[in-house]
C-alpha cells in the first residue's frame, strides 16, 4: 500500500502568483500590472493598523463617537465657543507654566533672581513668561464671559444644575490660580498685593482666619509662604481644575447644549379630520 506524500514545509512551498504576474507583465492576457504601493500608501496602512490596534485594546471608538458626534441645537453661534476658548487658555497656561517651572526656584532668596533670569537670559523666556502672564487675565475674562452666556441663555436650569455648580467651582479655582501665581515673581508689588489679598481673606467670618493661616503657611508671611503658593499653583489647583473640567465636559456631552432663548420651539400643526 502506497503511503500519501507528506506536505511540504511552509518555507518550501511556492508563493502564490500575484495579479499581473503573467507574461509580459500582464494579468493573464489583458490588463496592465497593478501599480507599486507608494510611501503614502504605506503610511496610511501603518496608521490604520496602529489605530485599529489601539481601538481593539481600549475600546475607545464608542466613547469618541459619542463625545465628538452629537446633535447641536439650531441657532448655535459664536457665543457657544467661549467654553472651548477657556479650555484652550487653560491648556496654554499649563504648557507655558511647565516651561517656566524648569527655571523657576520657589525660594524666598532666589525667586526674584530666577524670574529675572527667565526674562533676560533664557531663550524665548520673556515671550513664554509674557504668554503666561497675559494668558491668566485672558482666561479669567473668558470664564466670566462663558458663565455670563450660560446665565443669560438659561443653561443653568434643569437638568444642568450640577454643571452650573461645577462651573462656579472652576471660576473660584481660576481666581485662586491667579492669586497664587501673582506672588511667585516675589517683587515688591507682588508681595504687598498678596499681603493685602490674604488679609482680606482673613477678615471673613469663621473660616477666614484659618484660610489666611493656610495660605501663609503660618501666622505671618515667611520663607515657607512662597513654597506653599508654588505647590498650590503647580499641583493642587491644576489637579482640581483638570478633574472638574473632565466632569464638566462629560455632563455637556451627556445633557447637550441649550438652544438660544430667542428661538422658540416649532409647533406642529394639528390636522383634524371630520368623522363621517
């Protein structure tokens, strides 16, 4: 009895014929050979493969689809971009703040010299510091405009009350960012302006004195005050802002945005039929 021939190993099997591998470079009898893939084709294929690999392991497609693609009410205008503009201002502050932190020294004896070094000696230091300084004012103006638009458009009403509360907390934290960052250059103006601001907080009922002691890191301004302000400005407050921004955007995505108050809901005409 003749035994069947064992299959060839995979490495020794002949590769299948490619389309267009016929005689004279033709696919069988007719048709030119397919074009060779270009660098652009390889890049597109590689990007699609990487995106598919990430999506298979994270399952981010449903989340991104629900986050990016949602219904927008009729009459939406430029007033609705104030929230996104405030977010962009915060990102600009975060990026420029990271570069400034690379050269800044939160020490009572070195803070002013390090700030002067950033302005006068570091490459593009004056530009980055200027962006950070004026960006703080821009962010405060934008968040006030955004909350004003929310109030006058009635977007704080049911079912968006929680989002309004989160927005108020973000406003308070933004003002705290401005207060804690104002002291960091540690010149005469920033020092005495911060003393006045902390004394105003200390005049508040019940919580005021404890809040002032917390900000000063003691009963009086001392060497540890600037370290306390720097830690709050760089770590504590930005972390809270990022968490609240995430919750704020989630609620906006879930609940949607409100239409402008000058647009009335369209009423469908009722068609009545006579009963014979």
